[in-house]
C-alpha cells in the first residue's frame, strides 16, 4: 500500500457485511465493505485504503470538502486531488484523509493536476482495504522508560 493513500479512521461497528468508519474530528460515518479482517486498536483506530468506484467526475471551482450523505454509503464527495493511484485511481483529500476514487476509462487520473478540486459521484461498492492489524497499534511514547507499577 502506498503510504499517501492510507487513511486513519475510527472503527465504529460492524453492520451486516459492512463496517462503519468515522473520519476523526467529523460526524461522518462511512459504510464500506471490508476487503479483509478489520482489527482496530484498543482505542478503535484503523488504518487502510478507502477505495470508491466512481461513475462521474466534475472539476469544481467553489465549495469545500464534503461527503454525502453524512451517514451511510458514500454517494458523492468533493475534495482536493493529492495524487494518483494504480488502476486509474485519483487520490482525493477529504478532511485530511485520502480517499481513492477508481475512475472509469473515459477519465485519466494522471491528467488531473495536484490541487485540483473535484467532485466524484460514487457507485455502490465502496471498499475499505485494512492494513495489517499491527499498524493499528499505538506507538510507544518516545523518550519514556516503561515503569512496572505493579512490582513491589
């Protein structure tokens, strides 16, 4: 997985064959199909790639970042292009998190300039590709020595 494509999200729940993920600092709850086992950290954090099948792309000049609807399967999103992904994917930043939109052949992701604001209309079938569960572990604080408070 390309590190620029990895989103850092919160796991909220399993809903049938879908999982519900929250973008930190927002009320957005994305309903996506997991592409493998999702094992959150004790704090509920997960890392992986959000990949959405796009049927329409619009270059927009106004408006901010958003995902519609706020709760449920993403149907439309708007954000800034931050890169390209293999397989004609465009990486769009929405609220500090990268989302990969898989474009149909009539668009070429490589032709979109970095920084372009785009709107993507999304088909059903959004997927969350989780990283190895070890990636969800919280790093040990630097410069601190662990202390065993239970030792007598």
